[in-house]
């Protein structure tokens, strides 16, 4: 019986994963998730989480030309860190990059995403961050959403011009 259930779960997951390939058909604009919001899908077990970084919009201008050279650092816990490619001279980057995290590396249960502006002459500058509770993402569905970048009030080294949104697709299996 467990074998049949596992097979059905994999089939459903692979079908949903197939919808992640290509461009995003529809996205929903949301407000940042707060830590006080109830988690509708708390304690739901999953094996892997696939993250697709779609793009950004209206990211804070930093350079003399009024554009940014943004990249993202993404992780869930101490391991599994992923860094996107730098997109030069843009406020609206398109990354179209993806990676997979194992549930065992997501012990913190928070997907942390930082946006940075690459600077070849000086130190890279912090542009904003978001934190997404892993348990708020349902298992077996692709969640495609725009997340607003927020300042980091706790770390004085990460103060910067915060504006813009990041679009991420998340799929837990």
C-alpha cells in the first residue's frame, strides 16, 4: 500500500514539475509573509523542494547609469546555498535558473533570499531580502509568486536601498 501511495505521489509531482518548465504563465502579487501568519500547511512532509528563480522588477538603482547588477543568494538552513548569475545593467533581471534542495537540508524551514548589487570596484551592496516559511508552500503544487524585498533591520552591515520584487516558483515533492 505504501508503494502505491509513493508511486502516485511521484506521478503527481512529476506532472506538476512539468508545468514549471518554460515561462511563467501567471503570477500572483503578494505581500511579504509575516512570521505571525498562521501556516496552513505546517508539518507537511516533503522530500525535495525545487526552486526556480524567474526574475525581478524595479530593483533599486545603484550605479552611475541608474541601473543595477543584481544577483541573489538563496538558502534554506546552513547548507544548500545557491547564488544566481549576475545580471548586468538592469532594474528588471530575468534569471530563469533553478535548483533543488533536499528536505534534510531545510531544517530551518525558512527559505532565505538576499538580493545584492555587484560592484566590481568596491564591496557588493545589499539591496533587500525576503524569508519564505517552507511550511507555507503546499506539497505537490507549483507556487509562483512575486515577493517584495524588505530591509534587514537586524544587521547594520546589510543596510541599503530597498525596492523591487523577486519572482520565485517553488515546488515541494
